[in-house]
C-alpha cells in the first residue's frame, strides 16, 4: 500500500491565490480613487464623450462617466500643474497678459494690413531667434500660443535643447526692426512665465543667452 503524497505545499499555494486577488482588488480601488481625485480631467473626458455622441441621454451620460473613470484609472497622468512645474498661477498677472494681448490686437492688425497693402505678396518677413526662458514643456507651449495669437507673428519651432524658439514675423525694416520684434516677444514671454508662477531662466538680454552668445542662428529674411 502506497502512502499518499504530502499535502503541505498545496496549502501555501491556495493561500497565495486569495492574497493575489486581494492585491489586485486593492490596486484597482487605488486606481479608481486616483481617477476620481482628478475632477477636471474627469469632466473634460466626459465632455469629449458627450460631444462625440452628440446627444444627451441618461445612458450616454452615465456611460461617459464610466468610460472617463476607466480611462483615468488605466492611464494615469499627472495634473497640468504638476507637468508645468511647482509654480503657482497668478490670476492678476494672467489678466494683465490677456489685457496686453487684446490691446495689441487692433494696432498690430492695422500695421499688418498696411504692410500687405503696400508690398502685396512681397511683404518683408524674418525668422527671429528668441531665447527660451523656461524648462517646462507646458509653459513653453503656452508661450508659443500667446506669441502666435497676435497677427503678424507665429512660433514655427521650439528648440528646447539649444534653448531658443523661432518666430516668423512680418517686419518692415532692417536689423533694428528685427531686434524690436525679439525684444517684444521676449517681454511677452517673461510676462507669461511670471503669470504661471515661474521665474524666467537665463540672464542675458533678448537675443543673447546667459553666456553673452548671440542667437542660435542668423535671422533669415525674405
């Protein structure tokens, strides 16, 4: 008569399965808590879902909320303030930036219309290198948006490795006008950075970096 096999190793295996299931449940609950802890991202995803369906119903609204929670739980992302850095936005400075952009909109539009009327398709333009005074990708994107809001200027490239961004601008004159464009864009950049609660990096003037070097490349005119 043969002896039955020992049953010792099977008991720890059976105990390990409930422990693994309990760990998975805890991780799932933690992911759901993180998702619910980001109400703005949750609301944005829910709004996108409702716009995609283009109809308002209880089933669509509840389904969009469930989908938004699942997406945030499965693909967690840092909040925008964490991506932008430790700075705290300053509403008063942000209002000043918005007021400046609105105040410059009409004069810049008149100037650009005058140049286009005078020169037509041969309106002079330049690509101006401006030192980038932030290390945050989010802040750099907001700077590019602010610069491109006004007529006659648009950010066409951001070189974060060399610390410059390049602005295509309509300029009526020579080097003095190019320098004026660079100084104006650099001043707007500093205002945007401070409005977001940061401080500009680099101590050189517009057109020079902190070591006193010139721009990353010469301005190209056409």
